[in-house]
C-alpha cells in the first residue's frame, strides 16, 4: 500500500477505489467512540470534509485537549508522527493532524477492503 502524501492524493485514491463513503463511515465511527459530536454526511464533499475536520481538531486542541488526545488514541494515529509536527502554529498543526487522522482512517478502510 502506497500511503498518500497529501489530502488530494488520499481523496483521489479513496474515490478511485470507491471507498470514499467507507472512509467517511470510519471517521464517523471513531468520532462516536471518542464521544465527539461530529457526524459527517456520507455524501459530504471532500473539501467540506477537510474543512470540518480541521475546525474540529482546532477546537479540540484549543478547548478540550484531553478529548483530542483520546481521539488520537482511538483512531491510532502514530505518536511519532504527532511528535514530529511543529506545534508553534495551532492552525497549521490542526491541518497536519487532520491529514494524519484521515491517513490512518484510510489505512483501516483499505486493509479491511483488501483482506475481507
């Protein structure tokens, strides 16, 4: 599996393999497990998904840090990848973390599709 290097590549891979809706479902499932009130519509546009996810991560970092850490744990985002990010700009950090979340969710969906 070649991991995408940016958001557009990730969405392109998910769409090409008809797994975009499964990616959104996986996001919804993990956000529900983390007790975060966010439910994406299955037909959400990729640009809206990116924006809503980034805004949610930003708010979690700013206002509910414990819930933010819990979300990362539930999704299983690599701790090393998080540590490598520059935390000086919270807006940029939230965008980078959003991509890491999407990338990890994409791995889950891809593996489930490939090996089930």
